[in-house]
């Protein structure tokens, strides 16, 4: 009758203001480490005191005497399976949350274990909310750990589920808490890809990674040689690595032996050796006079823009010819000694320099020098002259044969550097470009005029020079000037790689469908675990049992933190002894496993002790030592989900693996 009354009180409590109940259970472990009953009671009281501080408007604490009345004597506790006691007892009490502390010893090291079980808001099923396994030295340290860690765990149940979810680094999506990995997986699979090993992969990537010697580069599947080729700025074409811009390997010496130039010159066609390009920049012109008086005037520094079209033909891997047409303005500006003189002559120049390209710097930049003749054709211009003290319009006239020679000749000397770049495959209308190379660069140079630019009529006095009133026209006048510019060239081989896309062939009518083949029977998937009876059946049917495992998930169970075999465990192990005695060719390896609760090192040691205990028992029953061995894996080989009570119970297992038949 009293039990019935207590249950009615519980139901009334649950209904009242929709509050949730919290029950603190006494320690259920059977092997506390030298703790007195009073100390055990004090540890439970520490947890109960913390639980009593939960907001009373939302929680009420189930009294200990009510717990004892419902659960009865110690037999209730002993009936619990390892790792499921709290869950079972909370269900019996019809409580919302349950907590307990246990103390146990492994190899003379004491551990304090705390577990909070229950149903958080927004969840449909009860589960372990949080727990810890902490090594401790003595009773005082146990109290300190409880006071430090348990309030943090209890705090979880006072928060809304979204806050708890986000505090753990997860995302709250449509009322469900999801990890970032699960969101990424869903997004991946929604896009028609496959989630493998924590990464989203397309079918092409999966096939590539499964092929020896191939690597996935983010867009394509490439061989190691292909990747190495492109890292050097070259092009991979039909299984051959080719240079888009050929330059010699600079003469290098290693231990006195010269390294030969790159051996890919012979693979280049005429298209690959010819480049078309242009150069734009600024020229800083001046003039040089044979008359010392005129040459003494300082030219003003000023700049004119220029434009050049050029072609380049590679004669050898290092030597090339680069003819071009340049459009620019030459002349001189003087602004001193009381007068201003500006001479601007427009030229079209034909340049024929020879370039020498050095080896690449860091496989990227190709420096070069060049020099050659320049043929100039004057195209007119302007002459401006004014004395500072004169009033009125300045003297200004057009450049003509009277004031400028129609032709000039000089030398151009320069240096620069090129940086070849590759653009990946793209489409232009109906055309596909597999690879397109451009070669930007920077160049500086100097123009040295060698011929006199005075007009013949000026020298013969058939025409009066604009400045003839102030000095005699005699001697020679030659062009000079520094310049710099940026270049951009493309190899003709680019256009050889442009292919017109063929129209898709006409689709023939589909052939009649072949008769559907008989469906092949789907083979049953290989089982992970067998029972002893199933293994006997395989042996009777003379089937291969090599590598198969008998899993004792519930048949061999240990107390928390213990490796001592119970009488129930030994009953099951005796059946294993009979199996090995009746099949003397069988050799068995005992494998020990744990779930992922607690410290990994502790779990690994515990799995070793449990596997050894089973191994030693079989040996004590007369099984020859040569037929037995054992291994331990801790939590590293789960066969079920460690996020659920059921999954963790399955993972805490002992296996008997057939290693020889």
C-alpha cells in the first residue's frame, strides 16, 4: 500500500506545474576503494546538495527514503547490468533525471565515476547526458572533484536544448541538434556526392583515389608526373611534359659536373617557337650634339608614351630573334638660359634585336638581355621656340624635311624578365581551348642614335632653321633616350590547341530492350558476430570458420571497472571449453573491448585485464596454451553506436576469434 501511495505522490509531482524530478542514487559499485559506509553516504550527499540547488520552479528532488521504498533491497542494484543501472532505476522511479557516484579501483589506482542520466527538453528518449571518470588519490580529492565538476553537468539540464546544442559547437536546425559533420554530410549527399572519411567526394574523385599513381587535385585526376610538370609552369599534353616558353637551364655546377639544358627543345614545333606580342611604356628622349656649345644645354626630363608590336622566333633554347614595329616621339626639351625649346619628332621604328634568355629563377621568372639595330622613319612633329623677354606669339612650326632627316639609324640595348602563365581549359563559343599560355614581362632599354638627324636643307642653308638667328646649324645631332615598358606575348602554339567542338552525333533509335536476366540472389552480408550454437552449425556443415568471431556481449559481463569473472560468466565460458575440446584443431584468440566512456588509457588497460582473465580461465579448464592467445583494443573497435546505452553495452564485449582451423 505504501509503495502505491509513493507512486501516486510521484505522479502528482510530475503533473504539478509540469516540474521535472531529479533523483540522486546511492553508489551501486560493489568494490569501493577502502571507503567507509559514512564516506560513501557523504559522497552521495555532496551530489544531492548540488541537485537541491536546481531551480525549484522547474525541478524537485526525490527523497532518498522514497527511493528506498520503491527500489527495495540491494537485490535491485545487483540486478543492473554494467552501464545501464542508472537508466533502469530512473525508469522504475519514473523520474526525469538520475545521478550517481561510484568509486572503484584498477591496478591500485582509485577512480571516481559520475553519471547523469535522463531526458533533456526536445529529446524523445532518455540517455546518458554527461559523465566523467576521474583518477583520485583519497576521499578529500573525491569531494573536491564532485564540487568542481558535478555543478557544471547539472547546469546542462536547466538550459533550453538549443542553448545546450550550440554550446557544444553544434547547430540547431529545425528543432534538431546537429553536429557540423552531420550537416556537411547531408549537404554533400543532397548534391549527389558521397561522404567518405569525413570528406565530401564525387564519384570521379573516388575512382581517381582508387587508381594507383593518381591524385585528385580538386578539379581533375592527375598523375604525379602531370602534377610535377604543371608545378614548373609547363604543359602536360598527350602524356608529355612540354615547356610553353623554352629557356635554357642556366649553366650550373654540382661537384664540378655541368648540368645539361632541359631536354624538351626537340619536342617543340614551329608553332611553339613563334610568339606574337606587344609592348607599351614610356620613353625619356634627349639629343646629343657635336657642337660643344649646344651640347652644354641640359635637356629637361620628360616622358612620351610608345607602343610596339613584335614577333619572336626561338632560334635555340636560349637565343631568339625579336623584330618589331615601334611608334613613338623623340626629340628634346630645353628650358634654361632665358629661352624654351621643344623639338618633338614622330617616328616609326623597325627594331631587329637578338635576345638571350637565361635559366629560370625558381622555375618561374626568365631573365633576358637583347640588343640590335633600329631603323627610324620620321613622320612629322612640332618645333616650339620662345625667348623669355620676347612679347607676342612664340615661334612654332611643323617638323619637315627642312628641319629633320627623314631616316635615322641606331642601336637598342635592353634587359628584362618574363613570367609565363597558364590558363586552364575553357570554351569560346563553339571552340575549346585545352590550355592557353600568356607571357607577361617587364623591360628597360636605351636607344643610341648613330646618324645625324639635321635636315639636309638646314645644313645647306636652303631652308632657314627656326633658331638660325641665334646660332649656326653645323655638325651633327643624334637621338638618345631611355625607355621602359611592359610586354605581353602569346605562343602560336596556343591556337593549335584550339579545337572546334564537334556537334553531338545523331542519336540512333534505341535497340529493342534485351530480355531481363534472372536476378542473381543477393549474398547475405558477412556477420560480425556468431553465437556458440551458430559456430557449431558452421562446423557441422564443414564451412570455413577462419576469422569468424563468437561475441559474448551479455554472456560475459563485468562489474564497472572490474575484470573479475562472475559465476554466470563461467557458465558461458564452460560452453566455450566444450566447443574447443570437441574440435581440437581450433585455435582461439580472446579479444577484449570497451565502450568510449572514460579515459582511453584506462579503458585499454581494462580491456587487457578482461581478455587475460577469460584466457586464463579457458587455460585452467585444460585447453592447451598453444591453442589460446589474447588481444585487447579498448574503445578503438566499436561495432555499435557509442552514443546510445544499447550501443555502448554491445561494445563492452569479449570476442573469441577463430585464428586457425
